[in-house]
C-alpha cells in the first residue's frame, strides 16, 4: 500500500540524518524531496505545495526534543500533517432512517458493485443490520448478475426488476419491499459509465432526489490518482455526496487520490477496500494511514483484526491442549484459518512497524499457507492429532499426496515441533523465564 510514496518519503528524510538541529536550509532540502514524492504519487501540485509550506512552518523554530533527532521530529510533523490532509479523524456512516438508504455512485470499473457487497457484509456482521442490495444498473445485465453472485456469496438478498428499465422506480420499489420484509438497510448499486456524461449525472441525480438517501457514497478506484479526484469533484457538484470509498488499495496505488480528495471535495474518506475478499473492507483512519505511508505500521488495526477473530472459548480449549501436550495439526490448521480471515497477507505485514519496508520486494501471496494446508490435509486424522506417528514412509505418502517434497514435510514437522515447545514455554510463567534467558544472552 503506497510503497513507492513510502520509499520516496523515506529517502527525503535521509537528508536530515546526522544534523544536530533543524535549519531552514536542511528543512528546505528535505521538503523539496517531500514535494517531489507527493507529485510523483499524482498529488495535485497546489495541494503538494500547500502541504510542504505547512510542514515548514511547523518545523522551523521547533526545538529538537531530547529523545528525538531532527529526522524523527520531521517525520512526526509530516505524519500529523498527512493525517490532517486526509481528514484528521475517522468519519462514521449515517444509519438513521428505517430503512437506512445508502446510494452508491461512481464510474464503471471503480469496484462499486463489489464494494456494495462488502459494505452489506460489514453492516450485517459488525452493525447487526439486515441489508438489502438493489440492482439499479439497467444497462448492463452483467452488473445485475454480478450483484446476485455477490449477494449469494455473503448471504444477503438482492432486489432486481430485470424487465424494468427505470432505475428511479426500481429504487423506490426496493425501499417499499425492504419496509415490508424487515430489511433495515438498503444499499442501491447504480449504473456507472466509462467517463462522466450528462445522461449518467442526470440519472443518478433523479434517483437521489426521489429516494432522499441518508448516505450517498462515491466509489473511486484509488489506482487512477488525480483522475479519480477530478471525477469525484464532478460527482460532488451534482450529488453533494457524503463520503468517499477508496477501492483497490491493495494494488500498486500511487496515493494521489487518498491524499488529494479531501482537500478538493471537502468530503471524508469513509471506507477503503484492501483486497479481493468480501471481508476486505476497513474504516478509513487518516492517522493510521499516515503512519503506514511513513513506514510506521498500523499496530492498532492489526490488533483489532486479531480481536475480531479471537474466540475466548476456543482459546481456553487450546490452552488446555498445549498444557497437556495435545496440540496437533488440526489445531494448527484452525490457527491458520483465523490468520487468513484477518485479511490478505501483504496488508497484514504492512501493519507491522518496519516489516513493510523489509518485505517490500517480497511477493507475499494470499496462498502463502497453501502448501502447509495441503500437507496437513494429506495426513490421516491420527497423524494430525499425534504428529509423533509420522515416520519415513508416512512422510513420503504425505509429500506425494500434497504435491510437495519430503524435505518440505520434514521442515513443516520441525517448525511445528519448535512452535509447540515455544507455546508450552509461554504458559505458566514461561514467558518470564524466556525474557530472563534473553537478558542473560546479551
């Protein structure tokens, strides 16, 4: 996420390394590189210029704190200003009204239909809502089919009128249907075009006037940079939307849209799409995003995702198994499934401070566990519960059944054994002993 921008900003801060104080000369040199990094990320020139001017005003005259060097102080100032540039604080979604009506807008290909499904799943799971998805794209039969597939995938009903070519009528009928069938949230997916045109804007404006939604969201492909910002302005002039959704942030995003859009339309970024899975949706936190851009990670989001998958009862059962030396490959498999539910692996690594920089050239596939899972699934139930049974002939069978080499099976068994020992050590005061051992090794 924003890897190129992160690298260039990191290089910009190297200018201050070794300096004992912040001066106008070294600040100007650093900020020149910061402005260049922002422009390369497709940030509007005026926004980049204003941003660096604010950072300069903050930096000049500040005393270097005793615990910080000039480079660290500059990073903090830039982080705070980046957060402000992107909105300052997270912005909630308006779910008043019965039903709450959410109108989705955006160009074709922005990820609008998929994100409508992600939002429905988010509201269903996190807000205990009963959503209804509505197909109002009367031009592309594929769009209606896509929404049906998405709805089936997440267990959310989809309202369609395939013979009706009037999107205003479809939207109004869907709201009546929602009221009659206990649906308290209506998410309306509208038609997109390849470019902004008068017909499209009139149509979505008519839908907006007819249904008076509590929330109108503009979905934008974050990989399109400054073009996305210009499109957002055109839509906002007509709709006066409530917030922005940034999709495809897991791709090679330049960052221009995320950094410029709030300044141009003065509307908050409310959600971001961080992957292909339907669960890959996050509330947008400007400060956390600023920290990630500057390579500081995002520990809070990582902990929140882990807590979402945490099951207290399962954790107690696991502790008992570890204490009795009964931790097996079935338990290991459950742990892998929980990690996978947290999101795509590259995104998770990016949340660990410093790890994103270290792993920037490493392609972390979402199927990183595929080989391990295949080996475990090739084991018998007895082997999974009692790994000590796995001898030479069994290893060959597991390797053949999973499409791996015997060496890889050996490696898995070795790693599993080490992990089991460490987990046992961490119980009953073992963590304290471990810390003492590490201190003694210094």
